[in-house]
């Protein structure tokens, strides 16, 4: 996954003024294990490299089987046609899919499985309502260590205008700042059969390093009672893209999470190194103040994966 994030950064650095599109799709998925259909949804960000090539980053939720709850993050390279009659574009994309599967056992216990699959996708996108877009999509997902799926979805998209480099003056007329402090509150959800929920909060310091690259360090607290009482320090490297004169910023980050987990084992708490992959959106609404929302997937090696949903207020200085 680290290589995928770095690849996205390189793409952005090569062409900071390319087209950007974001899509929300939903539809039906069928798996090779049960041959039953269920609802699937995904959200994708697509970055145009050249006229006929693009790169995308996608979060895909494959719905819930009786005993498997799988989702994941995909990075895909795309070949695309010219706009047919200036309105229709067809695309073919391929790339790795990093999945997280919570497998539920008959006794109610669970096991968090991680792996890499291949994702092949075909899309048809209509540009007749620009900046709004309509898209149909078909996916084939092949997982050697898990089940395969075929899905067909439809959705709506939006063309984002590309913001200028963060080295240029901000919308307020002041020189762009390099530091940001954000306070968050929200919820942590344990990836288990019961999906136990606990209050979560975080405080984060963020530093702008290079165009499209940030670094952050944060204190994260995930609940205070059984079965989830975990807290520690997270540091992440981010790929970031700004829009609408730098007011809107979308970013994806990944990094280590050094955490103390009170209920990891029956004999007492233990400190372990986990992983943290995060998607983040911020919008500056008043000078250097920004509203921020994020989703993090904490991934572990001992069946303690969590989803952390946070909202907060950030200040640049």
C-alpha cells in the first residue's frame, strides 16, 4: 500500500493542472463463494495523467455476506477513449486491491484477514451535465487467498477544478502557511461480529513538506472500555490535492501507529505497532480555520482492526 501512495504522489507531481474527478457508485456484487447478490458501493478519485491515461484511488465496500465483511482500497491505471461527441468516455482500468476481510466464525468469534487482489474495471462516463458526471461501471476482482467477485454499479460524479500549488498565496491574500493543528472527535468501530462502537478523539499536527506532500503526527484515542480501549501515536505521510483556490483539500495518508491496547489479550494490555491508512477532506471556511473530516482504517496482525470516523476543526499557522 505504501508503494501505491508513493505512485499517486509521483503522478501528481508530474502534472499539477490535470483534470480531477470524484465518483460515488452503488450497485450489485456477486461472489464466487456463495453465488449470491448483495449491495456494493464505492467512492473514487480519478486524476488525469494525459488525454488517454489516468490514475484512480478507490475505496470499495463489497457488502456483507453472512460470514464475511470485506472492503478495500484500490489503485488503478486507466486507458481512456476520446470523448465521443464531446460527451462520452470509455475507460479500462487495472491495479492492485488491498482488502480487509472480517471473517465471522459460527461461534461468533472473528478473524481479520488482509491481502492483495487484482481489480479489473471498465467504465462509461457521460459528460453531458458538466461539472456533474454520470457513470456506469463493471468490476472483476480476483483474489488468490479469498473469494472473487463480479459487480455492476452506476453512480454520479463531479469534476473538481484543480487548485494552485500550496506555495502560492492563499485565497485570503496571505502567503501560504506550512503548519496545521487539528482537534477531532468521533467514533471508533471494532471490525468484529458485533461492530462495537466507542467514542474516539485525536489531536494532530500537520506539516507541509513539498507540493502535494504533507507529514503528520497525532495522538489517537479509541474508546475507554471493553472490548476497545486503545491509544497511541500515529505518524503518516500524505498525498494531498487542493481545489477551489485552495479552500478544499483532499488527501490520503498511511503510516505506523504505536498503540497501547488494554484488551488485546486476557493477561493484560500490550504495546504494539499497527498500521493506519486514512482518507481526509478539509474545507477552509474562515481565514485559516478549516472544517475537517476523516476516515481511518487501523489494520493489525491480531484481529483488532478498527474504523475511526472523525470530524474536527483545524487551524493553519
